C-alpha cells in the first residue's frame, strides 16, 4: 500500500509540474488570453461570428445590445 501511495504522489507531482510548466510557457508566448477588444465584444461573436445565445436580441443597427460602443462602430 505504501508503494501505491508513493507512486500516486510521484505521478501527481510530475503531472502538476508538467502542467504548470506548459501553462507558463503558453502564457509567456501571449496566447493564453484573448485581447481586451475580443473580450468586450464577446468570444462567441469574435471567434465564431455568431451569437451563442438565441435569446440575445439584435438591435435595428445590426449590433447586439451588449456590444461595446467602440466594437459596434467597427462592426458597422
């Protein structure tokens, strides 16, 4: 039983170390987060071009009601 506990601890430690190292490397390249503009615009619209929420009403100007004003002017 002791060997299984030690083995599990080693695997857990190695996995956590590898995971943190990988995420640190991805963060260092700048690809972990999206830009502030895309975050305000909404990832579903910025990344996929469609709204993920069908009940989200589009205004007569053609922009979603939750869209930031600076993004709405770019979309028009």
